[in-house]
C-alpha cells in the first residue's frame, strides 16, 4: 500500500505528452502472462505476445490469521489471471515484477513499466540499512505489489511481507516464483491494526497502492481528493504483536521495518508493544504524509519515543527531525533507535 504520494503520481502522468508517450510505448511492449486468478480475455492490448495460461504458481509460503489462529493460505495464489510482466531494477540485479494495467494503477505500475523503479530513494535507504549487518532481514508492512520485498529478497535477505489486498498478494506470489525467490519470502494476507477483527478495504481509484483500511478514515479520504471510491471487501485485521507467533518468525529477530499503510500507521503501532520488546529493529521507515496536522502524529510520536526511537529525515538520515515541526516532515520518516 504505497501511495501517500498520490499527488506526485498525478503530476508524473500529466507532466507532458513526451513522457506519457514513452510510458505507453513501454507498456505496449511488456510481456503479458496469466497467473493467479480466474482467466479472462481482457489481456493487455498491444502486448508483445498473446497471454498463455500459467495456472500454477510455485509459491505456497502464504499465511493468514483469523480472529485467533495462524494458518497456511493455500487459496489466495492458487488460481489464474492476466498480469503484465515488468522488470524491477535493483543494485543486486533485475528481477521480474508483475504489475497492473495503467488504467488500474497509473502510479506504482506506471513508474515500474516506464523506468523499472519506484520510490528509489526509500528503497536505497532500506537497502543501506540492511547492508549494515548481514544478519538483518526485512519486515515489509503494506507490501503493495512487492517493490521493497523483491528488492530485499534479491539482495539475499529474508522478507516477511504483510499485505491486506488479495490481488496484491497474487501479484507478489507470481513475482516471487518467477524470480526464483521462494526461499526468501513469507507472505501474510492480513491488515495490520490495533485489534483483531474484520475491516473494509477502501478503493483509491486508478491507484492500487492507495488501498486503505476504512476505519476512522475521513481525513484519509479527504486527502485522496475524490479518489476514494468504493470498497474491495473485507479482510481480517491483526496486530503486529501477532506476527511473533507466525511460523518462521525466528528469522526476523533483527530487522528493518518498512511501513506504508495509508494513514493506519498509528493503529499499527498501538498494537506493537510486544513486537518492539522482542524484535531488534535497527531502522523503521514509515509513511508520514497522512499524519501531518492529525492527532495520529501525536500518537505515533508518543509511542515511538516510548520505544526509544528518534525521527530522522529520510533524505538526510543523519538529520534528526524537530518534534514541534511534525506538520512539515517529509512524506516518509526514518525512525532510528536511540544510541
């Protein structure tokens, strides 16, 4: 769920006919494949080849939690659908990433199709943090279609990726399998909150990364400037503390955390007291854009301070941020442990 920067995405697609021409040209030459849901005939017009059905994804390390119990989720990635195959460029080599058509996701998918990158600065900081210790792995909360998950996995690190939207999970499954990264990635199909329950997922039109948990979300919808339209249905919510019980959590005792969940970060931190106690976090990259001038900013600052984390500028990680100016912090904040 990566699009607190929707305004930037809009400017990208309206910055000029030349750029749009390049995007469309690249889009039309992408390979279209079939994977992970019901087969349809609506494959990408102008693709290099007609799609061939690929109805078995060689990746089964997907878990979900209901109100009480973790279980393997063998259904979410078991069917077939058309996906567009693009290339994610990382410092550790390129890897396949399956994206949406531009009409569905002009922001994240559009940038990946045209450039092979998305949020390059944030990704670079994440990889630098991971590089500081070979024992570090990644917990990616709000994984969207897997840009950060795949980048860290391509680096050779293990990733616990949490994503609320089932169709995004399907994209990640396919990308992981196509890139041969199955031994690096564990997927969780749940939304992160401060309690266990069920929540609606709100739609951000033409922006799959803008999917949001539709609880106390009026200010989120307002910031989306009319883009919030409808629902994708429901998903079980879990707490970050629940991740401590997932199979394989022993691989994530020393981690970098990336969190981008469209304004729901405060709720997530409220349900993470044991998580902060048990897991050594060397860096916590958090989307901030939805918290400016909101009560949630005070909640996050109070809780992160309680857990002995200090906010830093993502673009200048050595620069500590002024708590009294949180209304003007950047789109993302890097929280680093004291000392």
